[in-house]
């Protein structure tokens, strides 16, 4: 098993569904948010692989049934993802803790090591 | 204050100012009666930028990027609301028209749109206190909470004032275009008053955070320059107001000591005054001198210039300042002018002359309860050696002073008062 493990980690950013899409903040606050994310990405530039944000539009297929919207029934919704390529899970945790929402009680970030099964 | 930190790759206040620019541009295209829709669209565009720019990097033309996103939001909003919006134009036509104008970010055009929005804020249908709140929201990009903090008003009050402005504009499908200089000129006094109030809110408000106050002064100057650069603002009183704002801003930092305590003009370190800003202020004042018109802004700027150009407190031309306060009173009568003139006369001819002016004034009751009235009387009595009356007035001023900084200053003056030998008492003792 350990031989196929990748050194990549998938990070899923989840937010409380009630608070997402993010509540409007002032332009001044948004500039501060931009600066914080930019600073984080610059600091861990060598280990971060840019992911993307996710729009509220989507569908869920379950047992052949399709429902629209990813968060109809869930309390939390995945709002974005990114990848970290680094030495250990501990290091990935350290990087995520340092991100602007790393300490936000409304955010939870799931970090999963990629299996590398795809070769 | 997170935004004091420079943002990599972006000018200071970029998001806030871009909000004002884009809302102004979109509101001209779609009508000020749809200003709320435009605000929401720009808000969404900025939010997208926060999500996308850190990862993808800044787009080559940031403004055009934001405009495209906001424009699509407005068009989407119009399509959704078409059934209820009876004033809805042909949206597809609007979309075609707005989408093809790539030259939208011609700097001049954007400036004109913002200036037009400043005149929209001065619409006589909007109550004065709502005009200021509206300008801070639309043109400066502050949120309701941020405005409440800056104007020391409740959040609810700010929100209500903003809504009052928006509902007044809801019926204004046709606001004047900037080309109608004649029509706009009638609103110029109201525009200047908005800028003057923004500035004084920043310069003298009780808000303890200096950075927050300074920001309001900066905004007033920014909008004032926008006005001055356009033919509609080519009036001497515009230059006079800019002169006043620059000459006051030059002294902004010197008014407090190292620990944030308030300093009297007499105690200020004049080497801290910003010579460059003073120069700009003086040149605006020269520009304001053309024509026959003499406004309160002329008088106040001339007084500020006298202080800025005096080498020391003692060498200030107090006679000239006393004369300027009299001129100010003739264009904008207020007993506060007499109060200030008394201070100048006291410096010029001695405290007794200043006191004589105040004792002769039929002060209205609101003035008698005003802390600066008591503070001035107290100081002049102290200087004339009447420490008993001085103590009465300074104590009363201390009770009514609105800020801790001012209370601390008055407390120091009271201490000076009790420390100095009481000449009146001495005289009585000698003769008693």
C-alpha cells in the first residue's frame, strides 16, 4: 500500500450551508480577504497546486435519482478545493491551519491523502 | 485594520474605490433608479475577484474584468425582474449596446460618471443626512457598519437613511447628465456641503481611531479633486474648499501628542506640519481668489492659511485672523465665529479684550451649554488672573466635553489654573 501512496493531499473546503455562498462583506473587507489568501498562496507557493472554487449550481445522483443543488440536505457544503504536494500529512495540516479560514469555526477543511492508484 | 497593510499588486482602497467607480458607471447606463441592483452586481463581481484572483493571478485589465462580471449580473437581474419592472427597457438591446462598448474604461468617462453620481447624491429630494450616507456608500464603497462607525451613528439609523436616499431616487428615471452644467450648478452648494461635512466628520469627529478619521478626510479630498478637474467644478468656492481641506490635513498629525492626547495649537510642533500639503493648499487658495464671490470656504481657508504660514504661535497675525472671523460671520453667521474671534482678539490685544467681546455677546442657550464656550471663557479668565471664574467655566467644560482626549486636555488646563497664583485672591488678601 505505502508504495502507491502519493505525496499529494486533496483539501476540501466546507462551509456551513447557511453561510454559503459567503455573506456579502464590504469592499474593504474583501480587499483584506484577497490580501490574506494571496499572502497564504505566496508563502506556500512551492507546495500548493491551485484548485478552484465551486459554484452553487450542481446535481446529486443517488440510486439513479437526481436532485439538484449539492446542499439541499447537507448542513455543510463543499465550496472549493485545492491540492497540496508535500512531505507529510502533518505538513499539509500545518499549511491548511495557516490559511485565512484555517481558524474559522464556520469552515472545516478535510485533508485526504491521494492514493496514487491511478499511477 | 487589515486594509492598512499594502495589498500585493493592488492600490490601497482598490476594492472600495472600484465599487464606487463601477456603481457609478452602471447606474448611468441603467438609471439611478436601479442603483441597488447595480450595487448588488458590483458586490458580486468583487466577491468573484476575491475567489479567483489569488489563484489565477490578477487579470491584465482588472477593471474591465470586474465590469464584465458586474454587467452580466445586472443584465441577469433585469431579466429575472422583467415581469415586475415596468420601466424595463428591451434588455437584449441594452445588453448588445453595453456589451460592445469596449472603451468603457476610458479614465475620463469613469471620472465623469463618479462626478455625476456625486451630483445625484445632492438631489434635493434626498434629505441632507441621507445624502452623506448615500455618498459614503455609493462613491466611497463603505458598508453600513463602516459608515455607522465613521459617523458615530447607529447601524439602524444609517440603514434607514440609506433607504430614504434610494427610495427618493427610485422615481428619478431622468437624473441630469453631466453635460447639463447649468442644471447641475444649482446643486453645487449642496455638493460642497456634502464634501465639507465628510471632511469635518473626519477632521473633528469624536471617533477615537485616527486612521478611520483620516480616511474620511482623504475621501473628501479625492471627491473634491474630481469636482475641481471638471468644468462644472470650475467655481472659486470649489478651490476654496480644497484649500481648506489641504491646509487642515497638513496639520492633522500634529494635533496629538505621542500618547494620543490632544494638543492646543500653541503646543503643536510646527515642524510636523506637512509643508507639501500646505503648498498645495495655498495654491488652491490663490485659485479661489479669482472672481467676486466670497464664501465661508474662502474665509475658513484663509484662516487656516494664516495659521499654516505663521512661523510661531506668537508671531501669528492675530489681527488678520480676527478680521477673517468677522468676514466669515458676514457670509455664514454663527456665534461660534464670535467665540473664535474672541480667541484671536485675546491673543492680539490681551485676554480682557477677548472677554469683553464674549461678555457683550447675547449668547443663545445652546451656546451656553456648549463645552467650547466654557472652555474658551475659562481659558481667558485664567489668563486674566481670575482663577475663580476660570475654575467654574473649565469645570463646566470638562463635564460637557464629548471625548476623552478633550477631557484630558481640559483637566490639564484646570490643573494649570489651580497651580497658578490667584492674582484676584492675592489682591483681596492684601486689601483685606
